[in-house]
C-alpha cells in the first residue's frame, strides 16, 4: 500500500501569498512559486502562486490555493489571499503587522481577535522579515474569501471562533489523517505501543494529546486516533491491550455513545440527538429537551445546560460517558472477540474536564500514578 501524500497547513499558503505580494512590491515581477521555510519541520518548500497583482502604489495582492494532501479536508483548493501594504516605519512601530480580513475567524473569547495562531504568526514573521530592510515596514492582511461559508461546516463555534476559519496548526505539514492509508500507519504504531504497555490512551486530536500530557499521562502511552476510533479499538483488542482510556473533546466522543465509531463529520453526525436522548434519560423536562436539540453545537448545548439546569450536567454527561464505555467494549467484543476495559474522560472547549466515567476515573488515577513513579 502506497504512503498517503501529505500536504501543507493553511498558514503555509497564507505565508506564501504574503511573500509573493511583498516580492512583487519590491521587484515588480510576478512569481509563479515562492520558497517558504516551514520552521517546523525545519525544511524549505516551494509553493505555487495562482495570481498576483498590484492594487495600489503601496499594496499588492497574491493568491494561493490550499493543498492539504490526501486528506478529507474541506479547505482543499480554497483560495487564500494576502494583501501586503507598505507602512511608514517609526521607532515604535512594528516592522510587520499581521491582520485578519474577510473569512478569517474571530475569537469570541478574546474580544474578536483574529484567529491567527502562534505558528502562523511565527511563520509569517520569519519568512517576511528576511526580505525587509531595517527601515521598511508592512501590514499583511490575510483573507479567505470562502472562509465564512466553509466555517459553517466545522466545529469552530464550539471552540469560540466565529465568522470564519482559523489559521491553525503547530507545524507546516498537513498529515493525511483521514486517508485510508493513514489507518494502516496508525495500526502499526498502535501495535508497537501495545507490545510495550497493556494500558493505552486514545486521543482523537491534538487538543486531547496536549491536555493528556499536561495532566501527567506518559507521552509514550498516548495514541492519536484521528477519526479512526472503531478500527483502532478493534486493533487494540487484537493486539492484547487490556484497558483503554478514551480522552477527548465531548463534541467528538459523544458520537460513540450513539454507536458511531468513525467520527469524521463527512460520514455521520447525530451529536445533538444523542445529547438530547441522554437529557431525556435522566428526566429533564420537554422544554429543556427542545432547547438542547435546537442548539447549534454540542458545546452550545453544554453551555445552555450549565446556565438553566446546572445540577443536571454531571448526571447527563455521566450517562454519556458510561454509555461510551459500554458501547466501545461491545464494539471490540463484536468485531475482535476480545474483552477490553474502556474508560472515558470528556473535556469542553476550554479544555476543562466535564466528566470521567467510573472506569475512566480508575484508569486515569493509575496512569497518573505510573507516570509519577517513572
């Protein structure tokens, strides 16, 4: 089986467009490609430029198109614009000012600050600064013309980002996490870890990985699953894993409580239906069930419950977590004919833990103790 093709994250294409715009202002020559130092990983790559034009005596616009590699990524081929404009340099002014335009999301918990995160800032600053004289200054505005529309198909609102997409990522490489070939790579990694540990921790995404490390769980026990939870649960059982801690964002892991074991949004959803069912299970009144069901996201529904029925949150999410454990154990038994103890830990968009199942509490304590004594 051939290796899946990796691509690049959105910050790389935004940076390439900005570099092309600046070079056009300096040289009046449109570039077909630009070289970008990814910093992480430490390598230089060539990014094609689709279009470029001078839009005033002091500003130029360049356009690239996203290529995430062999990945089910809704940003594939989306245009990324960068407008670079000369500014008058003073002793107090920054040499490079980065701003978000149309289609770049706003962080609702940071007073509407553009959702351009650390790696994107670092990448832009590094690749642009080497092209500027000490007395030169520029403003860079990143625009995603389709960003607002595409954001409606994401969970951005659940993480406090509205009106567009984020320039998010901790690296320049976009790993093809959702391609079928990637599943085989994950299975191989899982089998190696299963040979070393009989208890492992499944993390769907980077947030779970980072939070698990910060809470003291050994990094060597962590397995990133992306959306391949079902196949990897079975692989863990077949590989002899005795217990698994499922550690993830509640808006993703809740799907397992509904028997959805491939969690990519392209294939299945049902999250609000599952949450509403568990609210009904513990006896919440019809008017609250209707409000939960009509919420825009599971995060919004959680916040609603915290506001109007705070005493119910623990009961609702305990019911969900225990169901995740039970259905995951049944899934492994059905497809792999193995018994594996499953526990779950669910956190919210602020990375605060909402609930630990009974098994999750036990496994988390054991893992923390093991980490402390190693």
